[in-house]
């Protein structure tokens, strides 16, 4: 019994290797060969997912360390002030700008990253309100 899907192979290949196949031998292989290619690609996709998970964990630790450094070395009074300082060179016009900033740190799709976006949105909103009051 074969478990591969000709319709999904392109998506699977992209998940495993980061790009869609072009002129891949899968297209011209026998059903048995397609199954072998499918199984190998599935294995590679799991390896890719594990590597991405490890990179994300590393980025998360780096970001947390950066926040701590801003507090402990540069003298921010608390986390909120540290985040303000870390984002002071950036302009956020929309929540997507905040999400993009967190995405660039490599942590947007983590629980921490989602909470950070909410936290930053509160800080950004406060900055906008303060600027409006003083204009």
C-alpha cells in the first residue's frame, strides 16, 4: 500500500527543503520509487522542523538575554523601560509593524513572541498617546 500523495508532494518538498521541486525525479518515478522518495522527504521534513525548533529556542534565549542586559548593564528600571529603549529607533504605525519587529527577532510564532507583541502594543499605544498629548 502506498501512502504518498502526488498532489501534496510539492508542499511536502517545500516544508522539508524550503523550496518547491522543479523537474524532480518524483514526477517520473514508479509508484514504489515515489513511496521511497515520499518517506525520505517526510524524514527530512521532521529534521527540518527540529532544526527550526532549536533555532527558535536559541533566538528566544538571545532575546531574553538582551532584555536582561538592557536592564542590568544599561540601567533600564524594568522590563517595560528596556523594551522602550530597545524599540526607540523604530517607528510603529500599525500592529503589523510590531509583529514584524518581533518576527525579525525570530520569535514571533512562539507563545513568548505572541505575548511580547501584546506587551509592545501597550507600550507603543502609550508612546502614541504621550506624543499626542505633548503636540
